[in-house]
C-alpha cells in the first residue's frame, strides 16, 4: 500500500517534494516515538523480563532508556528500543532508496515501461513473475530488524501495480480464488514450520517451499486489493475516519498493548479470556488516545498527520 500511495503522490508532486514529505511523515514520528512512546514499553519490559526496579522517572532522567540491551528476544529488557517503529524506519529508507526508480517510472519513458509491466500482471499466468521476485527478495540475507530487500521489492511492486487500471480490474475479478488460494498457502507455510526447519539450508526442498510461501504472499495481496477495490473504492465518513487514523493508530497501539498487558497477564484467568480482555482494552485505549491526537495540531504533526483545514476544525467544534 505504501508503494501504491507513492504512485498517486508522485502524480502530483516532484521527487524532491515527495522526499521532504516522507521526512515529515516518517522521520518526525520515528524520532518522536523513540523518545516518547517506546520508553514506557521498554520500562515495563525491563520490569517484567529483567527485574528492573527503578521508577519510570529515574529510567528517563538517568538515560537508562538509551542503554543498549537488545537481546535475541527483542528490545523488551530495559534500555534502547524501537518496538513497532521498525516499520516506519524501514519505510523511510525504502522510500528514499527507491525514489530514483519510482520517479523514473512516473515520468517520461518509465511510465510506459511501468504500465506495460502492470498490464502483464493483470494476467494470472504472469503472476509467477512477482512470486519469483518475492522469492529472490526473501533469499537475500536479512539485516537487523527484518528482510529489508524483500520489503523493498514489495514496495516497488505496489507502485507498479497501480500504474495502469488493468491490474486492479483483474484483482477485483479474481479476488475470491486469489484470496482463498493465498490463505491456504499461508496456512500451509505456518503449519509446515517444523518440517522446513528439518530441511538442509540451502536445499531444493526448502527453496520450493519458499516459492510456495512467496506465492501465498502475492495471492493474498491480490485478493485483498481486489476486495478493497470492490467494496472500499468509495467515500464515507467512517472510511475517512479510519483512513486518517490508520497511521497514528499503528504508532500508538503497541505502547497501549504493552502497558495494559503488563497488568492483565498477571490475572488468574484462562489465556483466551485474558486475550479478549487485552484486545478490547487495547482497542479502546488506542482509539481514545487517537481522539486526542487528531484534535491537537502539534500532535498531528508529531504523528505524521496532515494539518486539518480551518473548515474541518470549525465543523467539528460546531
């Protein structure tokens, strides 16, 4: 979806203006989040996993929240962490690294090349091409945080997929079989984890299973985009509210989950009950905070949201 939105953004903006907007909408929330939203997570993580006993105030003032203490289990042992903001960091780097390519595909000769490839993707027989691309991206060694090249390839595929309407028309037409097959392959991938671990790396068997996993990823993407075009390609108050809130809700949600979960997991109740309680409480808490964020101009900027027009603010107050 980030690649898709980049295509529409570059239709109205120069590459330089797009890069500046990426900095404002990604780098600002990333820095803000690392210093404001992540420390509560790592403080509770330190208390839960490492026996950290000092107060949250001391944790901040002493600089303990910047101490490098990341382990195999993640960054929830007290100290520096990035939490869910890894996605924003990756997206910032991907957006800037891919910028020359996507600008080329949005201008001059590149437009025709991107559209021609998009029209190929409209034919299911050519879906093997993105599957191979995703397989190759997944084969590249990961950097700390995740498979960066894999996400880069998905970003570029998303940009290309909307450069011509033929692909989205095809995604809508084949949305049901694509999503059913994609979910089936995804379940197979998850359930075959132990079997995959037993195979030699590298091996033909492991590579074959990786291709099936990439196929599941692509088919789920096609199916979801097709359903989106069929049922969400319209405007409504609910859709506008959720579309604007998707980014700040993502930024907020994990901090709320960790804070609430620290207390909920200690309750004497069956795990399914605790899961439901945590789910409901986290959703309510996250949207309650989002309601504050969306109404305060400074917070909107810090969360990467566009500033609201005067008419919209006046209408809400009225």
